[in-house]
C-alpha cells in the first residue's frame, strides 16, 4: 500500500470532499464535510451532543461509509473501496472507544496484544512490546486481569494501549478522559501527545475544554448540526507536522 | 485443513462451548438417523444384488400334467448347449408347497401336479434357443426365467434402496441448514468481539476461522457419538434373524458396508465444516 498516492496534497493524511452521511432514509447527520488533516497533526473534535462527532469518527475509523462525497485516507479513496480492502487500512488506525470495547473474557495482556496478533505477528514479537506498553500505561502488574475486574481508568488505559501498540499512523480517541479523574486525564493526554511527537496523527473527540487548553499547538474542529465549523482555521491551513 | 488450525491466543478469543452448545447434540441425532437409514439402504441393495445374482441364470421348465413328459424335457434340456444343471423339483416338495395353500389334505390328495424342472444356464447361453428345443421335445412345456417372476420384488428393493439414499441426502441437507443457523447464532453471540476484531483490522477469514474450528470439533464429536449409537442399534438388529438374511441367504451388511457407514460421521463433520465456513463468510459480508 503506497502512502501518498492519489490526488491529495503531500502531507495530507485525511481529506474529505463534500462528504455527507445519513443512516437509512433519515435526514443527513453529516453534511458537506470538506476538510483536510495533516500528517502528524493533533486535532480536537468538539461540538454539542448530537452534532455528529461519533458519526464523523466512525467515518474516520472506517466503521461507516459516507453516503455521498469523496473520502481519502492515507492518500487512497476509500468511500467506495472494496470491503476486502478495508482491514489493511484499519490496521493503520488505532481507536480508543468511549466505552473502551475491551473483550471481557480476555486478559488485559491479550486485549492489548490483539492488534499485533491480527496483523500476523508471532508470539515472540508480541510478548515484549505488550509488556512494555502495559508498563507505559502503568498496568504492568495487571496484565492477567480481565476487564470486569479493572477500574474504569484502568480499562481506559488498556484501551489506549491497544490503540497504540501497533504504532498506527492515526489515533482516534472518543472522549478518552471521560471516565477518569483529572490526574489520569493528564496522564492519558501525555500518552497521546507522546505518540503525536513520534509522528502519529491524533484526533480526539472531547467536551473537556481543559484538555484542549492543555495541548498547545492542537487544532480545533467543531461540528454543529452535522456541519463543520473551523474556529482555529485548522482545516483551511493544515498545521505542519511535528518535527 | 489449514482453516482448522489456530493458535492458543486465538482459541481464547472465542471460548469453547465444551460440547454444551446445540451443535453436537443436533449432529449426533442427525448422524444416528443417517447411519441407520444408510445401513438399511445398503442391506436392501445387498439383498437385491444377492437375489438378482442367484436367479440371473436360473430357469424353470413347467409342464402341466408333467409326470410322464418330464423325462423327455429333462433329456432335451441336458442336450441343449449352455445348460449347466438340470434338476427336477421332487413331487413331495411340490405337495408341501401346496399344503401351505390347501392344508394338510393336499399332501395325500391325488391332485394332478405339474412337473417343475430347474435349469441353470452358463453365461452367454441362448435361453430362447434352449426354450425352443424344449418346446420341440415337449409341446406345451414352458421355459420360464426366474428373474421375470422376481422382477417386482427386485424393483421394490431397488426403490427402497433409492428411498434410503434420498433420505440420507435429505438428512444431510437438514444438517447443513441446522449448521447454518448455528453458525449465525454463534456470530450473534459474539457480536461484540467480532466488532472489536473488525475495527482493529481483522479480515472475515480471520474471524470465521475462530468459529469454524469449534463447529468442526462439535460436528465430529457429535457425529462419532451418533454413529456409535447407530452402530450399536444395527448390531442389535443384525444379532437377530433379519428379513434380508432370510431373503437372500447372506449377511445383509459386509465389512465394506461397515467401512462406508464408519465414514459417514467424518463426511458429516466435513460437510458441517464447509457449510459453516460458507455461512460465516456470507454472514460477515453483511457487515462493513
């Protein structure tokens, strides 16, 4: 899969062109989304409840197809891509769901290891990185615990570890600090910032203004009634990637 | 076969039902019925074959009021080319046959009996020419092929054999339909896990592989249990005098048949695996 092929500008990792989305025969929940995100950028997605944030995230992590418009990710047009082609793109995107979506009957270790195993890595390539990642999120001693026995914050960190273990090019996080206290929120933000410094594009949906304020250089995308608002000009003038 | 091989961590993704699900019981029942019906079909086919081969070259000469004419007919038959055996049915045997119809008095009654002479022909003999030779020697004598008198029985046996084969196919189709439902049920039960796997980049093949292995194991164990139970029932039935044995004078099932019946649970497991694989991939394609 060649990065950067297609008609997108160099350094653009996501491009939406008049994208619309409707569920079934209902009204459009996203309308005329027209934006570009740069490789290595850090973006906050905000907006009131029902504005379409979750729908936009679903488009970004390829759980949903737009009903109109063009959607290019990693330089490839994916709005009409063959279903069989999508898993390869999904492996390049890490997602932290608001409700974590951990597999309840698997240990924290197995949950974090899942992206590596799905990508076909052998166990000898899994053990070390997963232990390291669990240590990074402060859960080294909880590797064998199953999600129901973990606190909300611990589950959140397992979900983050799972999202970043395969070193994705894009990390998408839906309210990643919604279930944790201020100290843990700061720690999670630190993890995301660290990934961003390594070149990963980070997109965080949040209502938490303090989180946005604590991330200098991040750009703000705002959705209102399915339409995009661009208060910081992030989308017309994509920020340059971090060094 | 590779689709049945998965790693230990992959096995943990979909916890084993440990033979508690509906598939093993369902397959056990289906296989039991299938093996019993298939055994009946094979026994009927064997009986038909034995009966047919027994009468293939056997003929009878019937001569009404034949007590005086029988020697001439026997001589004519013995003189014809291709005749390997000529033997008159003893009049006492004929009287005993009559006794079944007319009662004990028939044995002593002075009834006019026809002469019946059994004639066996070699392969390639010309029955028409032999019949003509006998007719010339004894006008009015009938040269009758046994197979024509047993044709309705052979036809019935062949029909029953085909019916058994049809039933086996029908049970296989019903098993396949049940497997499709079980596969879809398994996907629904693990919807959350599948969504996570798809979201992380798992292919349909990777997801289907987790389920098909369990279904294959359940089908094989259920099939073996069903076949074992059927084998027991068949052995009990064969232990008694069976209709087929009386009819043909030979055991209704041989070792070759037992081997074929023993293959059935394996065939059922293979069928279940392939059907489940197709059903899982089709069901997964309905999702993004």
